[in-house]
C-alpha cells in the first residue's frame, strides 16, 4: 500500500529528504525517491492508499516541519565553555551595530545572537549595513556554569534569543569592534549650524554657517561629526551639509561666470560665517550695500539650484 507524490525542490532540500528517508515512522515512510527528472522530487510513500496523495503530501510537510524544529532547538549544552579567572562560563556571541557618543542611551540595531564566534563576526562584517557614526560589534556574553541547576541543562529553546532572554548572559561581557563607519570626508563643504525652535520639526533657527574643517567648524571632518544627538531636542545645536565639495566646485564655476567681483567678495565672507555688519566693515561698505548684494547673490543662487534640480 503506497502512493507516488511530487514535491518541488524549492520546498525540501536533498539533505532533509535523506533524513526523512532514513528515519521512517508509523505515519510516514518514504520507500523510494528520485530527483533526476526536473525541478521536483518524485517519491513513493508507504502507508497511504491510491487517491490519498494529498494526505501523503500533507504528512510529508508535517514531518518536515518537525524535522526543522528539531534542528532549530537549542539548549545550554551546545554552547562553548570557557574558563576565566578560575570560573567556568558558557558563552554566546551577540553581533550588532552600535553607537553611544552624544545620546543618553546607546543606539543599537541589527542584533543577532550566535553559538559560533566566527559566524557572528561574518554577520557583523558582511551583512550589517552600517549607519554613519555606528560601529559593528561582536560581544562575547558569559554565564556562570555554577549558577545553573540540572534542570537548566535539560531545558530546550526554539532559538538562541529565547535562551538569552531567559538567562541574560551578563555575568561578564567582552566586546570586539569589527568595523566603524565614519562616513565620507566633508572637509571643505559648506555647513550650517541650526536648532529646533519650539519643538522638533516646528521651525529651524539657522545660527551659523561656515566651512567644514575650518574656523568654528574645524572639528567637522567626517559625516559622523555632523551627528550631535540633538536631532530630537530643542535649542541644542545640530549640523547639516548645505553644499558638498563637489557642489561647491559646480557652484564656483557658476559664480565665476555670473557673479560680479564684489558679489564674489561678499559671498566669500558670507559662507565663512561673517555677519552683515562684519562684512560691511571689512569691505568698507554700508549695510544697505551689503544687504542688496546678498539679495542678488541669493536670487542668482536660487536660479542655479532650480536649474540643477530640473
């Protein structure tokens, strides 16, 4: 008593099929299978009568589900054991991207736990897409073996995460930095300093402007330096790029052709953060003259930006 069924190769691996073939049960017994005819496996399954192909296929997937669950089940005995300062520990490896500089609490993302340290390092190095200002890390997290009972060793978990949530693994922690994303070089770019007025998202107060890597913005050299941790706070300074170095080069070509000599002089001081009054004093002009010149610069610049966006 047997039936023949077909199963797509995308739904079951050859390794899984061999495991089911070599471990028959009272409910399910694969007598023969063949995968040479195409993108499917054809198999003879005992225990089912003709016309029960759907039931046989359903039972196949039940057996497959149980098999996969067994592969996923973990317990404390699969973990590495390490001795440290005379104490025995179990260890799991936590990979993540991490930042803690200007914020009250660390920013953490892409957390994943591993039994194997090398797998954690590969994940941290190759699979985590690092945000600017973040570093990829692998934490070795330890649990004292002496704190465990016999019952603890018998417990089974569906995932490493579930096991970590139960036991914490924070008796001791070692951290390795795998990579760090500083972002692009921004020296020479035009930067604006600003803050939120009443509440985040309401209105920006522009408080200063200058060149990254120069003057008051000397410390701003990489994209990471633009991150202040104040993006959700009011009345605390933030930084944004106004023009990149590449855009400045394009704008310079434009200004060379379209700005008067005096407009270029005013612009030079303006982007370095000088006030109207300071520019007027340096160039020996009255405030009205400087204001009119800046309005012309603004109008020409807006025309250039609009053309670039088309």
